[in-house]
């Protein structure tokens, strides 16, 4: 564990596996983080279409089902409110450079800089090989992933979101 994640735990933040009853807060956190992070970087219609009510229903169904193919964690503040979420699982890309994909780490602005992202990285990926996608202009996230040993592998255009994404990879290729 890093000094950053130790500091997060010391002030009362905690991480745990997400549960179906977390779905509403998770959907709100996701929408809040995406709107705060990606406004001006990705197509506005994508952000406008974020629907926390529908997302909560999807999370509830996924977290309560048997065929869910990833691990999802949430981080809670000292009051027990969810302030971050993260997920990882088997690589989805046909040309996946490693078998493990970090699919998301979303931390609300009020919890950024606390070490929660470091905790979630440890929970979901540890020090092992993994890959992820990040919007090219998301400099804060790119710096975080570089600090955790990820390097840029390629830079495709994502038509759905209207952005260049970077695929970042850590560890030896399989």
C-alpha cells in the first residue's frame, strides 16, 4: 500500500465490494464525475444523456446477478457516503494487451487527492499487468496511471464519445 492510500484510511475513508443497495449512490457518483471531468472534452450530448435513475437500475441488476464479469468496488467517506467507484475484469478488446482490464476509477471532486484512487487501484489491480482506456485530455488521470506504472500503447478515436482515447498498459504482455 502507498503512503497516499495509508493517509486515506487514516482519515476514515474505506473501500469495499459494491452491493446492489449501493446502486443509486453509484449512479449519482458516476454522473457527477463524468460531468465534472468531461464537460468540454467529450460530446455534450453524451453527458446530457447520463441518466442516474436508469443507471441505478442497471447497477442493481448487474450487482445482484450471477453472470457479472467484473469486480466493482466503492469507496466511502467517514460518514459512509459513496464518493468513488471502480471496476475491473477480463479484457474486453479482441487485441487486449493483457488479460486484465481496469475499466474505471471514478472519484468525486471532494474526494480527489485523498488517496482513494490509490486504494482502489490496489484493490482491483494490485501490482499486476493490466490495461485501461483514458480520455487523452484527462491529464490528471493520465498522471495518476503513469505514477502506477502504465504507459501509452495507442491512441484511437472513439466515435461514440467524440474523443481520442489512450490505451495505457502496465506489465509484461501475455
